[in-house]
C-alpha cells in the first residue's frame, strides 16, 4: 500500500515569510513527485514537479527532493494571502500509474 | 496549457438514479484517463485508470459494476455512477495524461455529486 503523509495543519505563516510544506512517502520505487494547490471546492492545480534529488526552483516556489530519506518539500518565498490553500503532495511510480496523494496541508497566510 | 473539460460541475440526484460525468481533453489526445474521488477534508483517492479503447483498471475496493468507465476515444472518458446512494456523494475529478504531456497530469474542474 503506497502512502503519502503530510501534516494536515493548519500551517499559519505571516505574509512575506517563507512557508515550508513537507511530505514523506512510503514507496521507494516512486519516481515522480508533484505539488498541487487546491482551493476549497476546486480541482487541484499543478504547482511543480520534481524527479531528481536536490532543489528545483520556479519563481517563488522551490521543491526539494531527498529520495534516500523519502522526503519531498515545497518552499514558498514571499508568501502572499492568495497562497492560502490546501497543498497536496502527490507521488507516482513508474509506468502508467496514477498519482497517490497525501491528505494535504492547509496553509494560511496571515496579512 | 492543456485543458480538460469536466461536466457537470455539480449534480444533485435522488437515491437509485444513475449519473454520468464527462471528461474531455480539448487540445490534446488523452491516452490515459484517471478518475479520482475526494471526500470532504480527505485526499484524492484514485478509483480507476483507463486507456483509450481498453477496459478500465479499478483500484481495490472500487466496484466496477457501480462505477462504469468508458474511454472510447482519445478525447472523451465518462464515469457513470449507477444506482447512486447517499454514500456516493463526493467530489469526482478526472485527470488526463496525453501524448507530448510527459509526466504532467491535467485535471478537470471536478463534479460535486450529492445524492439525496
């Protein structure tokens, strides 16, 4: 059984600070790692994906992957109130597998 | 970016009726479609995977006779909830992977099903 674990929060961060979201996964064979943002009642939207160990930056977002520790994180710099949402970590194995999602972390950016 | 259109966005039905949800890829060929279900404050749970022209593969615990999936073309997949019951009330989301999309999955906007 593949599992993806996230702290459900809420995680409260002041506006302008760095928000750090964490995720661990159980399947060592996992190959692709995704971060989605989901607003209440809406479908998830992809923020970033990462395959290789290390950091990947895209604008204010940085994804970090450590396969040895089975850990993936998302950093949001200069947090804005519009970043307030639930952030879903998702993991995919090889082949045509679907994604396995964590339960999400509810992030609140305080103005 | 690629667009996946999902309809209806919201449906309310009586217990015992069937509901069909459509998912269309508008600007790419969706070789694989995934159907997810999300209960309030829960994660997305994969229900089934379908490849165009093939029978869907269902996840453990998902009744294939209750959740009928048809992926007859590269741009359309449907999920039919047969004889819906209140416990089927959930947010259903399709996602598609297609040629040239690589690892990316593109999500539909979701369907909120409420069974009375």
